DNA sequence: CAGGATCCAATGCGATACTG
DNA sequence: CAGTATCGCATTGGATCCTG
């Protein structure tokens, strides 16, 4: 990689496009970012997430959580009790992603205001 | 909206998740970000983009460009000549998005290194 | 050159039913 | 409670052919 400096500029080296795609392939689906934002507040249980992430099906919550776990963005902790209790939380890596996403959130918010 | 302050924190208010989805719905498809990165370098013609954005079909390039244009992220300029000449470029809004995306690029790059 | 139109395959996702 | 398994629909995207 030849240019790692001023990423503040609007003009970026081309190969970076692929990099973005890597990220988008991870969190660019319908629910991942939504779930990450929820876990950003505090650890959550399965059913709790299902209520908070509006409209998500039980299947997709499972699929999404599995994917995020496999990518090392969230941690899954099982408590060996009955009834089962499973808590999901962001890993340090997941938190860095959430931080990284913040400017994008901000951009989206600004855009929403303009388009009202 | 109740919290518009410190977006630098890892903990973000929940409703923001929807905001991210708005953005992801716009540029979270397979090719948009890729095209935006290319146009970030300089204006491009259709065929030129098709060569640079590796693997994109002619149909998807058309669809992607139309979408970005409708969302006000890129500008389409037609030169009334034969053979036709059409140039695409980022709008100011598109450039702000590209800037916003920079940290995400950086994050992805770091991640790639770790996972090698 | 820069597309529009059409057809088809792959995937994403929701609904539903069942389980330790 | 926290899942797994199966089905079927809707969307996405690629290939191909055609045009001003």
C-alpha cells in the first residue's frame, strides 16, 4: 500500500474500494449494523435484541449474530442455567468499528435533515 | 432526537441504527462504494468505469450510476456529440460521503492486516 | 459509445414449525 | 429462553441481445 497518510482528502487511491467492500460484505446486510448499535449500549440477551431491533425475524437475528461472532465483532457468553441465558456483547474490535461508523451516522443524520 | 453530542464515544443512542441503515440502503449494495471511490479520483466515462470497476456488468454499472445520480451523490453530464460522450463525477455531497467513508476504509485496512 | 430490455440464477430474508 | 430446520417468496445481479 502506497498511500496511508491523508485520508481526510476527498481523493483516495483506487484499490481502497475493495477494502470498503470487505467491510460492507461484513456489515452491509440488512441487520448487522442495527445489532451492533444496540450492543454498543450494553450487552443484550437474545429476546431483548429481538424486541429492540424492530422487524427482525428470529431466524435473521440468529444468522446475524452468528456472522458477527464469526467475524470477531461480538462475543457470545452462555450461562449454564435453565432456562438458558445467553448474552451478547461487543468485542474490542466491534467497538472500534462502532466508533468508526460514527461519522457515517452523522453524515446520514445531516442528509436526513436536508431531505425532509 | 435527544443525543447529538459526543459521537466519538463507542456507546451511541439506539435510534441511530436506523440512520445507518438509510446510508447502507443507498451505498450498501455491491458496487456503489466502488464506483464512488473511482469517481473520487476524477470524472470518468461509462466505459472507463466499466474497465476499472473490476467484474461489474454493464447493466449493474448503469443501475448503480442511476441510483447514485438519483440520490444526488454523482453528476451526469452528457456531451451532445457522436459517438456519445457521458461523464460522471461526484457532487459536493458525494465528496462529503467519500470523506466520511475514509475512516471506515482505514478500519478495513487495519483489519485486513490483522487477519492475514 | 452509452445504454435499454429481457431473461434467468443466486441469494437474502420472512414465516412457520419444532427442540433442549 | 434461545435457538434449529425447512419452505417459499422477493430482491439482486449477471448474461445476452438490441438501439440511437
